[in-house]
């Protein structure tokens, strides 16, 4: 793992330098050109143009953020949604007939196959009483599992079933009303994902384009035997063998 982190750090460091030397039309080129170098060699006369820019350390942090939060999570969302649709042909056919169902497909994938299974680790600074006899002692490690919350039967009837219709305005009634409870795939409160709108937009655009471009797309492997990414944070199939 240390070797992988070192290699990735070196790659991003070189990428920043290369984009500064020869910027292109991409987002990262824009970030480097709007940022000042940490070398301290900027022309004093151009300092006003560099105000508010990112230094090298911040650019590195942004690169890691774009990779993990901006790419890997969406990649797993698209892979999981494709797998669910290919294994639920009735739902795929319904979405193809009615494009208004695609946002519901995305929401149900986020709930049913959360790309981010849990939060980062937390540590209690004092004893926490959760009620019903559950007490977390001081100094304990805590992992809030978003995927478990998204399958809570008290809020999602038949929680293990992939049913996009539950997210439609006229979806199956739930104890909370006509619409299903909001899922926790993007977190909650002050920790709610700032990229949630972009992730939803990407998936809502990409999925119908993929399945329209390849109308005969189908799996070429047993879905129950597909390997998944290891770990307690990010979830998604490591590979998704398909054919057209």
C-alpha cells in the first residue's frame, strides 16, 4: 500500500508540473494555471492574478480528491447500476420505455448498491448512549455503515429488492408517505456530499446513452460470482464482463 501511495504521489506531482508547462483544455490544466507555484518564483507584478490560487500541496490534495471522490465513486455507481439493470430486464425495459424513470434508477442504485458503504472512522471522546441498551464507550472506534442504513426495513419496505419505482412521485406508499425515505448514500447534514448533484447527473446521462448505444448488451458471467472490491469503504464490482 505504501508503494502504491508513493507511486500515485509521484504521478500527480509530475502531472502538475507537466500541466504547468503545457496546459490543455482539461480541468486540471485550468487548476494549475489559476494557481501559483510554491517555488516562490512568480513575478511580483502578476501576484494579483494568482491570488486565491492553489499551491502545490493543495493541487496534490485536489488531484486525490478528484480521483477518489470524483471518479471512483461514480465509476462504481455506473457499474452497479448497469449490473442491476442487466439482471432486472423488466426494470431496464421500463426505463427504456419511459425516460423519466432513469433518475429513479439512479436513486435506487444509490440506495440498493451504495458506492460508498460507510463513512470514515470516528472515535468517541465520551460515552454515547444510542438507546435500546446500546452504549458506545469512550475511546471506541465507530464506523457508520451507510449501506446498512439504506436497507433499513423500517424505512424501505422489501429493502433487498431493486425497485426503482419506489423513488417515483407516485411510488409505492411507505410509512412516511407516498414517497420513499431519502437514502444515505451521500451522507447527511454538514457531511452531505458536495458532489451529489454532479454524480446524479453523470449517471442519469451515462446509463441511457450506454444502453441505447448497445441495445443487446448482456452479461457474459454469472452475476453471483463477480468479484467485488475489498474493504469497508468503496463498493462495486471489480469487473463486469459484457458482450453486445
